[in-house]
């Protein structure tokens, strides 16, 4: 189901707030030519952003996809948003790959986690 089969099944750790999240929720079209390659390139690029903390992914059997990006501060998120390759991928996504999407950006004020020992 996931476009990220190599990703371990574990959530991104809880970080000391405040930090930012970008929640990208999608429904994709049938046309996905070039999507995987572009997605892999975006993952490479975002890792180079100072303040990038990680990403979680999920996809429902019905096709709803959710990607949550975690960023230390608003500047890191703004740098990602302004990246020229990322902007080009966004345009292509609207033209070809997404039936619909939403983007929610929030400042995290509380964060916690649990891992079974």
C-alpha cells in the first residue's frame, strides 16, 4: 500500500516542542507516471534542509494518503516550501498526480511518545 516500502514501521520520534508539522493529505489520480522518482527526489532534497526532523507516511486501502513532515522551526519549513525543485513537483502534482489534496501547517506545542520495550 505504501510508496515507502523501505521505511521502517515506526513513527517519527516525539521532539521537544515547539516545532512545526506540515500534514499533506492526498487522493491520487490513475496517472502516476514519474511519481515514484519525483517522490524519491523530494525525500532526498528535504533531508538536506537544516531543521528537517523527519516524515511519517500512511495510505488507506481506499487511496487516501497522508504525509506528515516535521520541521524544527518556521524557517526550515519555509525553506522547504520555497525550494525550486519542490515547487516544480507541486505544479506537476496538481497537473497529473493528485485528484485532490489538503495541506495543514501547525505549530506543535505538546509532544510525547511510547515504545514497548
